[in-house]
């Protein structure tokens, strides 16, 4: 099960996760036991029932569940334990993965956990951001429950949860989260998530967006770049060609954030989430943090200019 085809991470990455997360898991378990006892332990360390699974097994089980969507019953049969043990294992390890945050390229040890952290990093390092929304299909709520229509996406005609994805110009994931119901428009999410406020606080930060954030581009024209508006039907052919070229250039510069979303779709729960909606946020942040670890290893490439330059100077 520790093969990258099952758990979605390399051997080296798995070893780094073991070294990073095992002390946190042990501290969390000891804190839970202390709360249940209501005081310090009475017996010597090592006494009492032993764990059926080591932390290595627990981490691998959680990664396999996140990567492939393998059921808890199947994992229980593979490890010869009860399904309740698998459920408790995933419930213990998944929050630790979700709390890690997002890795920063060329900055080992530094991690981003909020949108404010992302904008502060972009302002300090001069990074151009790319923003986009992502939708994941979720189970339809039972009839009669309040807010049942809030998750129906007008675009996909399905029950979805939307999240905001932020990447740099190479498609390296810097943030993914801030979940909201699928019915909410991207422009409304800008207000509720505080993205517009971050642009006011950091006027030197620039970003590329799609047409769903056109209102944000209208409010911050010097910082946010959106696709150009299509000319009227009676526009001349030259104007239409200029519009198509400008649209192509903007799409080419923004396609990197679509690649970041495609990396999320490689994990089964991000294609169709079949669990409880109240656990989606943890699942999403845990998967996105693991993807950012791999993306941060890519070497930084400098952006090349796409301006047209004459081959021969005819003005002389």
C-alpha cells in the first residue's frame, strides 16, 4: 500500500511525512488521553493496551483512502482489523494533514495557511498570482433538509462545493480552500472570502483571473487582469482579430492555475466526494497540502516576455 500508485506520494515524500507528523500525532493522542483521564497518567509508559497499527500504517491507510477513495471496509480487510479501527485512524491522521498548510517554492519550512499569508508572500517576493474557482461534486442532501438548493451549481447542474485555487505563474499550488456552496457565484465569493480586502491591503500584488471575476478586475484594474470583452457583432475583422489574440494571450498566461486544479482532480475525492459534507474541508486541505509539497519542488523558471518584436528595424 505504500507504493506511490496507491498512496499518491513518493517514497521520499512519505518518509518526510512520517518524520514530520509522528510527533504531532503522538502529542495529539497523549492530549486526548490526558483530557479523558482528567489529569496525569497513573501507570508507567508502555502499560495498557497496544495499538494494532503503527503510525506508518495509519499514515499509509489515510493516504490510500485520500488518493484512491478505497472504502474503509476494503482497507480493514487488507490490514486485518475492524472497519471502526480504520475509521478512527483516518479521523486522527486527516486533521493533522489538513493543518500543515501549503508549501512555498524555494522556501523550505515556510508554509501558507490563509489567503492573507498568500498575499503577504506574493507582496514580499513579487509573485504574480493566478486565481480560479474549482467545483467538486458532493452527495445530494436528503429531501426536506434546509439549504438543499444551496449546493446546486448553475454551471454543472449538480450538487457541488466550490473552492478557491491560487497558484503562481508556473502552476505551483499556493492555496486551495475557502469552501462555499456550489450555488454561490465566484464574484460573491470574492466578497465573502475577503479577496477584495487583500487587494486593498497589498496594492502591489497582481493577479490573473477568468471572466467569473470580472467585477474584481473592474474594481482593481491596475492589479487584476481578466479576459477582454468581446466586441460587438458589427465590429470590423481587425478588431475581432485583435480581441482573439488578446484573449489567447491572457488565457495562455492564466492556464497554469487550471493545471493546478487538474492536479487536485487526480485524487478520487476531488472528482466526486462521497463522504459527509462536514469532512470535506479537512479532506480538501489535506490533499491540497500534499500536492503543494510536490509542486514546490519544481525549479523556478523566469517568465519570458510575449511582446511582439520586429525582426528588422525599418525606422532607420
